[in-house]
C-alpha cells in the first residue's frame, strides 16, 4: 500500500516563527499536496509541531515574565496561526507538552534502561543553551558556538544518564552506506559518513536539576534531554493518535543541515534500540541568509512571513520563498528581489496569460475540462523528474518556463487577428494548455490553481479578477 508520512522539525517556541521555519514547512506542504494527489488523501500523514521543553524555553518565558505553560501555549499558537496564514495543510500539530507524548517517552526510556542501553556517568564540557547540546572541540570556534555566537558557552559538569549510541555505530554506518535510508542531497550523505568516521561517543540523555521537561522515570532529579524526547515525536504521534500506526516510520523528513546529525544518526540509534524501523528519507535543505547576512534581531533582517503575505498574498509568498534559491544548498533571500520577481515571474507571466486567454475565450463554447485533457508528456515528465528528485525550485522553473513559452506563442500567433474558426481553435488550445498546468501549480500555489480552475474548467469562460494584483507603492 502506498503511503507517505511527511514530517517537519518541531520548532522551538523560544521566539515567534520566522521565514526559516516557514521555508521548511512550506516545502513539506508542497510535497504532502503532491502525494495526496498521487496516493489519495487518506494515505498521507503530514505532521509539524513545536518543541516546548528545555532551559532555552524556560529562559524565554522568564524573560517575558510569563508562566512557562502559558508562554508555550502562546508561541505554539503563533506557529499554528502562521501555518494557517500560509495555507499549510497538515494532518496533526504536535506538541512535546502533550501528556500522551510524555507518557510514551517515559515508557520508552524505562524500557531502554531495563535493557541496559542507559547508564550514569559524569559529564564535563562546554554547553550551548542555544543548541541545547554539549559542543566538542571541533564544534567550538574562537571559544564560541558558531551558530549562537551572541551568547557565551557554559562550562558544565554534571552526572547524567547516557545512552549507548556506540552500540549501534557500525550497524548505522552500514545502513547508511547500503542506502537502507537515504540522506539527501548527496553532499549531506558524505558529511554524515565523515562524521561517523571521525568517531562517535555516547550521548547524555538527561539534565540534572533541569526545571522544565519530562522526568526520567526512575530518577526525578533528572529531566529527559530535549533532543532525545523531541526526536521521538515522529514515533509517539503514530502511537497515541488513532489509526496512524501504519504510517510509521516516516517516509520523508524535512529539515535543514543544522539538525541533520540528530536526524540521521541519533534518531536511528534510538529506534534501533527500540527495535523499530528507520525513516526512509532524511531530506536536508541548506541554510539561508537574508540580504546577505545571518538572520538576526539585532541586524533587523528577520523576515516575518506575515509581512510578505500582507504585501504579496499567500500564494505569491509561497512562490517567492520556494523559488528563492536551490533547495539542497545554502542560499540567500533578497528582499529587494521580491517586487521584481512578483511582477516579472507572476503577474506579467502567469497572471497575464490567464487574463488574456480568458478574455479572448469569452463567448466560445469550451469543450476542455481538467478530466479530458491531452497531456503534454514531455512537460509532465520533466516536472515529475525534478520534483521527485527533491528539487522543488527546479520543478517550479519547469512550470514558469512553460508559461513563458505559452506567452511567446500567444504573442506570435496573435489569435485575435485570425478568422472565426481558426481563432476559436487557437484560443482553445491555450485554454487546454493552461488547464494542464493547474495540478502542478496547485502544489505550490493552491488558491491560484483553484481560481484558474474556476475560470477555465467550464464551457462558458469569463474574465477573472487578476490573479496577482498590482502592488501598492512602498
Ligand atoms: N527543536 C529543534 C528541532 C527538533 S526536531 C525533532 C529545532 N528547532 S528550530 O526552531 O531551531 O528549527 C530549526 C529548523 O528551522 C531548521 O532545521 C530549518 O528547518 C528551519 N530554519 C530555521 N532557520 C533557517 C534558515 N535560516 N535557513 C534554513 N532553514 C531554517 O532545531
């Protein structure tokens, strides 16, 4: 039976959602929409959510002067609102504070402890609260965490519980090399292999004296390390939600390279210890900067997707984000490009094509419907090939190239100058071609696709409202 279980990371609730979270969730949504089309609604389970425990979250709540429970509810709701605004169609929104998750995490831990995969030892080292992890010498740059260079590392010495991931090193390395699960793109696969070759150490899975988290079941002086429980979300949801068991393990896990190691090694060690199957594809996109700099509040270049939606509308925002840079690699999002791209790649191309053809087709009896189309096989094959190779930006380019080509043919043929029958035939050719674009467009811009259908999927076509209205002056 074909099914797809698609996941995003569960995002920390220490700050409101930004364009980085939106990018990953949007990519996952695009794929979930595609697979719903292919396998049917009921065979897709798309999950996103929030990661709500740990020092970093407690610190943020304290800073706001709010009880932590209230604070995590508030920020988690901001994520939900954001996904609603971006037309993200998920099946379940996961929260690590869900008591059903807590219970299963504790059962798993107790089981691993009984099986002696967990032991106690003293751990000393530099801890980055931003990453919620100890950093090794290789990861420290000029005495700081390169990802959170705005905060000092904390030297910590604590007695913690450790998980014997080293028991699984060889097995995991073999599975990665045999492609029993895929780490995509290839550069990330090699990165993980080199990291394994550099040597693995057991990881601490508890925090002594931590305040905000799930208790270690046999020792309530300790809380479960946030990463350990967070990675279990992909599993626990399929246990506590009804009828979702058959979806486990995940088919595609979307994330960025910052958390690749956790997803392609630690997660697997945990699942092997639990005797569970491993996720199929770990899909890492790159990290992007905004206007050439790392996104940061102090630089003032954090993009709030809401501002984009206010200016460009939901669908154009989805387009602008996903087309900003090549999916697998690092990139830069330039805000100054948005207006130009909106006009050139959306309103002057797809918007124009749709409005011109609809106007020309007014009054003709249109025989074409989405169900009886002559398929442009070459276009379809190219689109599917890029899409299924996890290059959504390139797949989108195949669509825009086709739109540009149709606009050129329209300008060249000048159907408005033709005689009656010939004119009708020519215009209806464009109607059919536009209808052929609806499905691929719908994964990226669902409402635009709906509007195109409303216009052309009927016998009497009339001119619609502009798909991409003129932008307001800045
Ligand atoms: N809570 C953990 C994930 C646990 S999953 C079991 C976490 N949360 S996070 O809020 O920091 O989200 C990290 C993810 O946000 C990245 O992996 C990526 O998906 C997305 N991004 C955040 N900033 C981004 C960029 N600047 N560029 C690309 N992706 C971005 O880590």
